[in-house]
């Protein structure tokens, strides 16, 4: 994790928020490359799950909503974590996560020697288990108190109870309260889904592990509405669609490069399930901090629509033409964190390789996710015609691709710099491209495209670069495209 955090800061992916004031441990700012990576993750998610599916539509609901939304959803009363404080060092913990961190122990069997013992394990000398503060090993912990994770604020200039509202802790509720609007305006038949990407806020007791758990984050959520009275392949529709969404979500992460062995499913046990859920499966990723939740896929039943109908007095149901009856749809909810997905893609892409006796750090992002698609590198920055050609190429490609121009070092170093940030392809403009009239060498009008992963190169006419890069970004293998383009 330290390696990733340091790379992210050094190369402009992620900075600590308000760093010049000492920073906040719970918020992060995405730098020039981080915002490109984040936008690309969101773009492919939206394209694959909303735009390309005939059974999906999109929504962008507001962050501030009517306070009753959070009463109806259960967040005001139940969205709490148990919190304890150390009476000695004043550190604060989630009571239910105390045994998930290593703990400091002054062992009575070894004259009070200090040990740091792995999470949930007993001391191998005295056999003791943690009872005190895991951080200082000395302080008693207070009794747990329930702490609501929602950020409270006021709508309007007067800070009074009637004006209280909350920053949304999940984007989902914006979809539920708009169910009828979307269904009516888009004349949708079940099953159909609504997708949304947006910010969510939680006053986490113990944020941390870089962008894994923060107080402000982004979610990509889908609420997929199904008719609970229908069956698909002989199974209740909600159960069929739940399995289908689990498969689709896992396949999506693999499609964009996450390695098979780094993903697994975690089924929630009965006592782990949220009060509204019939079944929940988490997709876990092997993060640098260990296996942890990347996203959750829950069957929320008809809980939310019924709650909002009850609290608002407006029917949130669907008229089943076939059965001539009103039904309240069940909801399957694939819910992913953008920041967690970014951390997973980053961790999975990171490699340290040896190339001709030298270390190469490379981020092997899927080409569609690479923050920079193409780097244009002039081989000689003193030659005006080379620089002009390189700039013209940059102008042309930057119409619909993320492109950078760099002439600040020798080519070997420029390649390493681009590898380290995961740039999918480098294009070099050299003397042959523009010719050398003084030596009587004619221009061939070709440039060199270099593939980040194989480091192979192919010379193609400058006029065909957009087409070749387009084919590569569209998923055609390098070997095939290079063979076709190189032979052109
Ligand atoms: N609407 C359902 C819902 O919000 P959740 O499991 O609480 O479910 C869904 O959150 C996803 O949002 C998580 O799997 C995670 O990727 C992301 N997420 C939740 N809390 C987060 C936090 N404090 N920081 C970063 N991402 C978070």
C-alpha cells in the first residue's frame, strides 16, 4: 500500500486533501492522472451497464434530499456503528472491528515486554487476549455507544430542527424515490434497472487505508426492479436476477483486467445481512490490506419501495398487465465504490519487472482505463519539423483520446515515465518521419507506435495512427493490429 500511495502522490494520481494544512486522513483529492482514471472507470461502467443494456436507464439525483427519505429508509434510526474510546490515548474504534487490527500487549509473562500481536490472536507467551486499547495497550475502553454515520446539515439559513437534512450516505435512495417518475416517463416494463453514479458521504469512525474507506466517496449503483411473482428458468425472478448480476459484476472486473485469483465472492451469513436484505453477496478483492469488500450485490426485496410508499403516501408499485394486479417490485442492487474500484485496478495493474538488467515499474492498466491513452514523444526536440509533426499528431488524437506530449528527456527515460503511469501506447516522431533534406533522405511519413506491455514497436504512416490506436483500444490484440499496420 505504501508503494501505491507514494506512486500516486509522485505521479499525480491522488493527493491528501488539504495537505498544506496538515491534511485530513479521511479525504483524498484526485490529481490530473487520478481524475482521468476515475472518469474512465465511470465511463466504461456507465457504457456497459447503462448505455448498452436495453433494460437499463440512468439517473442523476441530488445529494440533498427531503429529510423524510432517511427516516423512511431506516438510516436515521439504524445507520449506526458501535463506537468505543480509549480512556488513555483517546483513540476511537469501531467496537465491532476491534479484533480486526493488530494489538499492542505488555506481556506479564515476560516482565511486561511490549509485543504487537496479529489481529484476533492470543499472546504466545502468556496466552492472554486483548481486553485493552489495541493501539496503546494500556487504556480501558469505554462501553460502546451507537454513532450515526450520516453527516447532518441544515437546509436554508436557520439552523433549527425543521431544517435538518443529511448528505446522502448512499445514492440508492435517490433511485427509489424516483421509481415512479422513471417508470412512467420511460414506459418501462419489468424487469428494468436504473443506474446512477454519484458522491456519498459517511462519517466513518475509522476511515483509512488510503482511498479504501473515506468519509466522502463515489458510488456506482444499480437498482434492478423485478416482478416477484414471475419465474425465470423455473426460479423466482429475484433469485434468478440476483445470480445473473453477481456473474455480470465479476465478469466486468475481469474484463477490465483484474486477475482471476484476486477476486472472490463472500456470501453474507444470516447475522451479517442488513435488515432489508434477503441475500447479499460481496465481491471481494485481494487488496494490499487483505481480502476486503470491493462491491456488494444485495437482494433488497420490496423493502425500500414499501417504506417510501408508507412514509410519502404515494403508491410505488407497478401494474402487471398480464395478471391485472399491482405489484411492488423486488430490487436487486449491485453497488460498487468508484474509489475502491480505482484502488483495485491500480493495485492489480502494478508490476515491478526487470528489463535488460534494469527495474521497470509499470501499471498494466486495461488500455481503455489507462489515464493516458497515448503519449507523443518527439525524438529530437531541436528539430522544428519533428516537434511540429508531433504537436499536429497530439492535436488530432486529443479530439477524443487522452494524450500527452513530452520532450523533456531522452526516449528511454520518457518510455519509463509513461510505463510508470500506465500509458497504453507511445508514439515517437523521428528523423525518418520528416526526412533530412541536408542528407538527401526523404521523409517516410511514418511514426513508431510502442505497446506498453510487450514493449514491441511498429512503424505506421502518421495518417493511420488514429485508426490503429482505435483498433487497439477497441480490443483487437496488439500482435494482430501490429502485423496489419506494419505491413501497410
Ligand atoms: N446502497 C448500498 C450500499 O451503499 P454499501 O455496502 O454500504 O452498500 C456499497 O456500499 C459500496 O460503496 C461498497 O462496496 C464500497 O465499494 C463503497 N463504499 C462504502 N463505504 C465506503 C467508504 N466509506 N469509502 C469508500 N467506499 C465506500
